[in-house]
């Protein structure tokens, strides 16, 4: 099975807020939710979102209620280099 990985693990220290949670396209969508939705519509059978520095923000930003989308968090990778 071929799936997709969306990397949303960065701290976004220069931006001041997680990029994945930025609004995009109106109607409550975020950068992350639009990306995940586009992959599912394109027929990707499984999407894994890698969360790191802001796991709860990433979970809220996903906004896609589909069991094919999973958020994975690695506590040892809280800060990216």
C-alpha cells in the first residue's frame, strides 16, 4: 500500500506559530487540512502526519475526520535542527 507522509514537526520559531495551523482557503480550513484532504481526494489510501514541536496544535489543525488520516508524535523529536 502506498501512502503519504505530511511533515508537520517543525517548531516554526521564525514564524511564531505553527505553519500547519495557518488558515487557508476560508471555511475553517488550514494548510494541513487542505493538504490531507487533497491527498485523500487524489486516491491516496493512507496519510500519516508527523507531529513534533506542537502535537496538539497539529491535531486540531488536521480537521479531517477520516480514519485514513493518522497523526504520529515522537516525543524525542520535540525540537528540529
